[in-house]
């Protein structure tokens, strides 16, 4: 895929980090159908790109994402059922299906406005670092519409019920510091430090065992909807799956280094990775 041909999305890959940004700054990165189509292609491409260990989702200019493009995504498609259907599919596919199950860690780097529909991809990311100055709002109520398209679901699942109700019924704006206080984002930092802090976290994640990270995120997302018995069984099965798929046999390396060689303490940091340690183990068959 030639990323240079994209019109609504920018992709730069450096040092294992894919920097993906919505690229409609003149419209505050509001999401048009074409942006949705491009993001589906981008996420599919990056998922299995071995040069990518972490994905950062940001926005060009002074906005992260001003929600759906009210003209291009809604009004212009009102009388075009086929186009509307395809745009809705793509919109859901990248913002939820592909992003929440992306096989590598994902970080939302919230550099500015984050409104309405943008909350879906915000919650789909594993981490969110916001500028203190970023502005958030569940502005749907101000349009006379529902926080639909999954927004109502992700806020009830991800925020306290009190905060979900308060912000969706008042539409009140809040900044990055408040977003951190209500745990909408992982951390809020001054805008001048946003890129540096995001990069630090991305590099930290890039050093860890990729199969372990993938299994942790898959497991934590899914156990939320399970009973205790289901979760216990599922987590055991996931642990076994992870050991089978872990091409560097991290568990064995870690045990040897901790118990026999006494060269590391897992409480203080990761084991010394040898990425080729499991080169001869059996491959997953379809
Ligand atoms: N849909 C369509 N166009 C948009 C959107 C949007 N969601 N957001 C901004 N734009 C456009 C503006 O119409 C304007 O276009 P123009 O230059 O052709 O007039 C351009 O982007 C710049 O926007 P301004 O309003 O001039 O920028 P400002 O910095 O003053 O304000 C803000 C930014 C606060 C984001 C404002 O544009 C706004 O309130 N946008 C709507 C945000 C929103 O409610 N999103 C949720 C939509 S509902 C949903 O997602 C389901």
C-alpha cells in the first residue's frame, strides 16, 4: 500500500511506531466517508506489518477529531442508502472492529478537539494521552441527536455511570486534565510534552514481548463480559494459546533468568529478550 496516495489520513513509520493521523485539519478532522474507507485500509495494512510494534492515533493541526462530518457523513447521504450503508460499515469497521482488536498496542494521542463520534476510537485505543489543553465534549445533545453509533455504549462501559449521564445530557465541554480525572484518558500532559510522553510510552511498549501484549489486551477486553467461571477457563486457554504462539518463548527465558541465572527481577523490568529463542517451535495452522 502506498501511504503517500492517502488524502484523508497520514501514516509515518519510524523506530517501530506507526504514527497515524486523521488529515482533514481544515475541518478539524471531522470524519468523512472517504476518511473511513482509508482508515479501514490503513489498519488492515499495519496490523501485520513487521516494522510496526505500536500504533499512535493522532490528528493533524489543532484537532484530534471533531466527530462525524455532519455534511459528508450525514446530510449528503440522507438520500443515498447504498452509499450510507457502505460508509456506516467502514465507520464501524475501523473505529471499533479493527482498532479495538488491533494486534499491537495502540495509543490515542489527543492533541486537541475530541467530540461526539471521536469517543469511539478513543475508547478503542488501549492507552490515551491527552494535552491538558485538549477539549472534549459529548456534543450530540447540542445537535438534538443521541450519542449513537456506539458512543453511548463505550461511555457507559468506560466511565462512571454518573459521568456518562452528566456529560451526555449536558454536552458540557471539559479539558484534558478533567478527562484524566474521570479516567477517560490514561494521562494528561502539557501540550508541549505530548509528543515526547507518547513516544516514551510507545518505546516502552515496543521493548516488551509482543505476543504477551497482544494476549493481555485481547483477554482484558473479553473477560469484562464473562462470568467468573467462563473467565477462569478462557484465561487458562489464552495462556496456553500465548505460550504456543510466542515465538521467543518468553516464559521460559524469564524463568531461566530469574530462577537459575538470577540476572533479572521482573518486579523492576522485563527479562532480557532473545527474539529467536523459539525459532523452531511449531507454527499455528489454520
Ligand atoms: N462536521 C462537519 N464540519 C465540521 C465539523 C463536523 N463535525 N467540525 C468542524 N467542521 C468544519 C466547520 O464547519 C468549518 O468548516 P468551514 O471552514 O467550511 O466553515 C471548519 O470545520 C472549521 O470549524 P470551525 O467551527 O470554524 O472551527 P473552530 O476551531 O472555531 O471550532 C469546533 C472547532 C469546536 C470543533 C467546532 O467546529 C464544532 O463545534 N464542531 C462540531 C463538533 C461536534 O459537535 N462533533 C460531533 C458531531 S456528532 C457525531 O459525531 C455523531
